[in-house]
C-alpha cells in the first residue's frame, strides 16, 4: 500500500490497482506504464510539479505523451511564471520518488490542475506512488480528491 492507495480506500473512491515490472533502464515511466498495462497512452497521465513565481509549488497532471506548457500551467494557476520544480523539492514536498510521484497522498495538498483532455474520459491512469504501480480511476473522482480544476495544459 502507498499513501495514494490508502487515501482512495479511506475515502471509498472506486479504483483499480495495476502493478507491472518496472524496467530500471526505462526513463519514460508513463509510456512504459501504458505499454505494460496495455492501454492507450492518452489514458495514462503523469504528475509534474512546478514552481510558480519562484515561490509555491503546484501540480500539473497531463497525458504521458504530451509536454507541459509552462505558459498554460502558469495561467491556470493564476501565476505570472512557472518552471519545473527541482527533483529534491518534488521528493520533499510529495514524499514520493521521481517516476513514482502520485498526485494523491502527497505530504501536503498542492494546488493541482488536470489537463482538460481528462475531463472527456471515463477512466484515467495515474501513478500509484511508486514505479511499477498505476491507479485507474474516474477523472472526476481525482479532481474532487485533489480539489483540482481542469484546464488546457499542453501546447
């Protein structure tokens, strides 16, 4: 169990756990997850942590094959500028290792934006809190758990 799974169970959120053997030589964690779980990459989302205006951290959740637009995440978070957070900041604030950062069960709840493409889906897959572990759930359930919003995030 991970903090992400514990949170879903505690709040009685419908979900499915998908485990697979992570290849340590693979750097494209999300694409590896899509392939090993056997689902289209547009259903698998990665969790990215950004720093807004050089101060607070925020979470962006986007399809694994896409690239985050810093302009769009800044706009959605009502900030002037966004940059990727340093790895050490991500691990400290989330409690997870890179490649296994789940948006759920982080040490503290950060402002979160989910790419609008998720709002059109019945189900989506996110990291379960470690490499080789993904969670399947409804996008609306994820949004409610994270007090998140849907917005365009990819260019």
